[in-house]
C-alpha cells in the first residue's frame, strides 16, 4: 500500500511546535554539559592547583566522597513520584509516535515529518533531563536548578502548543474526525496534565529540599566539627550538601578539593573542638547568609547621602562651575542623539525622491552632527574634560578622609584589624565610589534620558506601536537584568571576600617572614595562600559564568524587540504607510538606542559591584572611635609632670577581670616601676595614661588635670614612649629619628642620637644617617632599633616618659648599653617603667607590684625585700626576685661568676668541709663547681647563689646580715669561670676552694670596703666584672 503524505487536520502549527522541543533539548544539553563538566567534575580540573599542598586528593578519597554523598541521598516519596511521572511523559511521546506509525501502516497516510520530529525531539529532551536528574543525585545528592527549570520551561512550551490545539478542537470532536487525530489530542491532553502536575510537584520538592538543607545545617553544627581536617590527612567523613555552605564553600565546589590548612592551626575540625551549637546560633548564621544574599541596593539613599560630602565641591566655586558645564554638555549629547534619526529620514528621503539633485550642504551638516555625537564625539569629550577635576577632587577627598579616619580610630580597632584586608578595602572602596559616581551620571542617566526621548520621538514621528515595542523591550530587558544580577550578587560578594582573605594572608605571611623561616613553614604558608587563591578562583569562576548567562539573556531580549519592530516597519512600508527612508532611519535609531541599552546591563552590574565593594568601606567609615575627646576639650598644660591615678578601674571585656582600684602618685621627675606576672595589667596602666583606652571608673590626673577632659593630641604630645619592640618606618635613620619632632634641625637630630649612644654607630654605616632601615627596621639589630627609638623620644623632649619593657628583648650586654641611654632620657623626667628584668628597676623611687589587676605591694627594692624577710620570706616581689636569680643562674641553684686577677682581694682561712670537686682547673678555660656548707658572702666579685630550706636573704638584699641564714641548712654552689686574658698555672680544686673560702670569710667579717651604703645601690642578681686587659 502506498503511503500518502497527508498532514493531520488537528492544526497547522507544526513549525511552531518544533521550536518547543528544540528549546528544551538545547536547554538540557547546555545546562547538563555545564553542570557535569564545570560543576560535578570540576575537582579534576582544579586538582593540579592543590597537588603540591598538604591536602590529599587521591582517587580513593574521591571515591569515598562520592559514596558518602550517595549515602546521604534523600529519595523521598515525592521524589519517586516525580521520577514516575517523568517516565509517564516519555510513554506519551512513545504513544504518539506509535499512533503516527499505525496510521501510516493501516491507512497509508503520513502525518508529516514535523510532527514526528516534534515527538522524537521531545522524547530525547525529557530523556536527557531524566539522565541529568540521575547524574545530579548520584554525584551531588539532590537535583539542581537545571532540573527544576526544565519542568517550568516544559510547562510553558506545552501551554503554548495547547493554545494552538484549542483552535482545531471543534474539528476533533466531530464524527468525521479521524480516530488518529482524536488519539493524538487525547495523548497531548494527558501529557499536558502530567506536565502541569510535574511543574507543581517539582516546586514543592524544591521547597522541601531547601528546608531539609537547613535542618542538615543545624545537625552539622550540633554535631560539631567531627572530621579531621589536618593538612595532609584525608577527611574521615565527607560533608553533605547541606553542610558545604556552612564551611564557606559555594554550590557544588565543596570540600572535594581538600581542607583549609588553617583549620588545624585554628583548632577547627578537631573532634569536639567546636562543641555543640545551639539552634539560636544556627538561625543566626542562616540569617547572616540570607542578608549577604540580599540586594546590594539595600539602603540605597543612605549610602549615597553618606558619600555626598566627598562628591560635590560646595566650597570651591571653580569646581561648581565645572559641574554645571558637565551637565550642559550632557544634555547637549542627548539632544544630538534625537536629531540624528530625524536628519537621517530627511536626507534619505531627499536622495530617494530627488536623486539627481546634489545637496552637499545637507551631507556636510549631517556628518558634522554625527561628529558631535557618541562617546568619542566632541560634546562627550568636552564633558569629560570638565569632569576630570571633579573626579580628582572626589578621589582625593575620599582617600584622605579614609586614611585620616583609620588613623583616628582607637587602639582597639588596630589590634584586631588585618593590614592586607584594610588596604584592599581602601583600594576597592575608593575606586568603586568614584566609578559609581561616573557610572550614574554619565552612563546610567544618559541611557534613561535617551530611552524617554526615543519613546516620545517614536510616538510623534512614527506610531505608538513602535513606542510600545520599544517600551516592552526595555521593560523586559530591565526585568531580566535586575533579576539575574540580583541572583549573581552572592557570587560577587563571595569573590570579593575571598580576594580580601587571600590578600590578608599574603601580607600577614610576608610581614612575618622571619617567623616563617624560624619554623621552616614555607610549605605551610604556600598551602594557606594556595587554598585562599583556590577559593577566590571558584567564586570568580561562578561570577564569570553567571555574567555570560546574563549577556545571553540580554541579547535575546534585544534581538526579539528589534525583530518585532523591523517586521512592523516593513509591513507598514509594504502598505504605503511609511517610506523606505523610515526603515533606514528606524534601523539606525534602534542601533543607536539598543547599543546604550545593551550597556545598561553592564552599568547595572557596575553599580551592583560598586555597591558591594564600598559596603565594607562605608561600614569602616561609620565605625566610631572608642576614645573620643569630649565637647570643648582643653589642651593639656604640663608644668611639673606629676601623675596621679585615683581609684582607676578598667576592663577590656566584661567577661574577664581587669584593673581594680589602682591608686598611686608619681611625683615630678621621679621614676615608678611596674612589675608583676604576665597579664597582671602593667602595660594596661601605661595605655590608660596614654589614653589608648578610657578608664571604666576613677580618673587619671597630670598636674591636677583630668586627662579624659583634655584633648588626645595635647596629651600625647607631652608623653614619650619606648616600647619593647620599636617599629621603624621603611625609610632612612634620619627620617625615623626626626619623626619625634619634624621641625628639628640636623644638629638636634644628631644630638639626640649622641645622647642615645647611636651616633657613632650610624657614622660607621656607609650611608650614615641616610641608611635605609628596611621593613619595620629589620635591617638594624635589636639594640640599634631601640637606641633609634630612644633618640626619637629624646628629640621629642617630653616631660613624661613611658618605658614598656624597653630592654626585655635584648641580651645582657646590649641591655647594659641601652640602660645608659635610658638613664640620660629619664633624667629629670617623670617616668613610668614596666620591667621584666627586675635588675633594671632596683633604683626606682617606687616599685608597684601588680597582680590580678591590683597593687599588692609597693615600696623601694630594699623595702620590699626587707618586708618579705620580715614576713617569713613571703612576698610577690620577693618571689619574683628569687625566681629571676634562679633563671639567670642557669639551673635554679647556680650562679656563674668570673674570677679575674682582682678576684682574690680577700682571703679566708676557714676551709669548707665536705668539698666536692666537680670540674677541672681554671687554666684550661672550663668552670670549676665546688659544693660546701658555708654561708653566702654579702658582696664579692664572685657571684654566688644559695639554696636553703627557706630563703636566700644574704644574696637578695645587701642590708640583711649573714646571721639571718642558718649555715647548717645551706648548700652553696659556686661556679667559677677563669679569665680568658691570662693563662695561669693549673689550679687544683683545693686551691680554688681556699680562694673562695678566704673571700667568704673576709666578707662575713665586714672587711669588704666595697659594700654599698645607698639603699638604691642594690647589686644586680647577676654581676660580672670587666676583664682586665694585659
């Protein structure tokens, strides 16, 4: 039987039907390939990035990760129903193809190739989507947006086809209608009902999955970080989809690349390290994430209002005139854009009707107007010239204000900030605000004016139909642009956040390069930076992909609008309503209009990005100082320099104890030392005096003036500080010393250097005072840096000096050199000293012992020691003094001394009993250790330390008589180091013991004429005599 090609009488819109499955198939293929290669398998692409890091990414780990995700797949009853309905839809297309084949075989009528292609392509599209669903669940644990979007598109397409079916529905129900047509329409009706149900159920399923993700997030937090994320160790359990976003990852770029090397350092990821997290904390985190996904245009006007003072030069008449001329040229450009299409109609019409008449004037005028038009035209160039000084004003004023604001922020902010991140905020924030200003005024505003002008012109010169097409196109374009841009804002925010994080880690690592070298942590630092860069790349990758998606959608909307307008114009020309010149002018006008409209999406994205970039800068600018001058604060005037603390209390945090009821007075020109255990509050007292913080209660007075009522600048001008670790600028030595007083002359700078005993050393440098000190002064030694800092403070010439452990980080030799410079600096100045080495403050006029934020003891060195002895050896200062002697002696019961040619000034014939030789003779350069029961000498050239059942009073205080110590309860250990300048004959242990016993006997009988008489001349716990040169 011959088959007769006869189209079915159902309807005649098979060409339109074919577009639906073609679009669905294209959508499935594009999204499926994107999801599979760039999301689900992206780990294989980025694995080389982490191949050198301390993170395992072997195939075994990947397989375990995939199995772990499959274990967490949620196959619900609703999900099974959706699977079944998808298969039923496939069966409807197979049924349709079956009907077509039966009709061709039985009746010999071919229903048409297009109808067959429609069913086949639809079958392939739904099959591809079903495969994508299985891949998504198998690799990710749940369906993605591509699957949910497919069902919505399928519903829209089937609804479009159903509308055409309604036209032929009366023919189908007639008795003459073919049973095959009735079958095809019935199959379509069943399929359409299933697709509607699929679209509805899929959205319900998506909502349930979102809630389930939140529940998983809560469970993940409640369970704590139970997986091991130590660098170099694979995770014991891979995170589910719900926990990925809680770990700072985005989408499916999850933990497949390993873990952050910082995790172990920070204690995160250890079993139970984080502990349980309450539901409130989970809700708080989810709320923060929701706020981060919110529109960047939130609080639009307050943000703009915050920036207006830096934009409009209200105090500069010339710049205000430039602003006026800028807007004049802006309006001129818009009028020229409307004039060009009008002139085009006129010129083309004249050429078409009077082609033989040559009119060069019209052509020249038209070309001149085109020369004025456009971004490279004369009008726009004039506008740009007028705008340059305004842009420079905005940029400079904003940058300077930000820099000043950061410097004015209190110490609390600077202790918590990250330098790299702060610089990134400055760079991005400043450029984003300036760009935002230019984008709004010269990109966005002109587009809006051009669109309004185009709608009005089209209504007047053409028809309201053209204006309606343009209006609908623009509205559709804006809806698509805003919706997609709002969605992709989260990726932009993530990219900026990870970029700031990477920069902060890089700067922090480079600033601490010495520490990195000390611990051979180069590989670890590279791993940290590599991981930070990886996270930035992932976020940037998503941002770029969504950007391209937005471009495609925008291009599609504009193309459809242009197609509709051109068809209408061609139709009206064919009907004689318009002329050919109108079509030419319309095409030109559309290009002129849609070109900036196409850029409108870019402008909106720029605005979005600029708002995101400047959010952190605005937050930083809105951050208030924790220490501020009161209104009408007066400058501090210092005459004598007396400092008084009256019932001062202070807490950094209400959760921890701080200073409590601190009371003391520092008379003018006197020195007060603060000692105590680490964390007791010594440095806090200095910071309160310098007003880095305001006291919680009480007050601090200088010459009777409350410093909280004085200006901070005047207070800090009167105080000089030498910290433990002086940081220098990366400039010359002269610059760093002159920083103490910029108005100082060269002679004054050199005088300050001489007083700090650094002048001669500077002269030895090849470049002298022009020598660069390097980053943070690292090219200088610790002692040289401290002396430069002392010289800087001397040049400042303050009446009050604060020394915060200025020599604690130096060796004994350098400390001795620095002490001379410090003595010069503190002479006749009110001085507060925080000291770790008690030997440096024994001459202080008053010593305050701080413990747990309170003054527990006070007095001079002798008073504190005598008081402790009187109390049976109990006293905080006394215990610290003893402990420091033990530490400096090396073993806790040994003090090393030096015997020189002057060591035998006294003799003692009382031989010690029970002596025990522990070493060799003095002549071969090794110490001799001798133990014997004898009282400790009061003051000898050979330093000694005693270990007794109770105390060591004989050594600790020169004012204590030897009779205080019971000789029978004491064991004395003397370490004798021979002098290196002479080579005496070898000495036997007995001879050395005799020398020591004779010296001890002489001192015990009071024959030592070198005993100091002043109470402030207490010998240091570790005393060495200079070697005598031959």
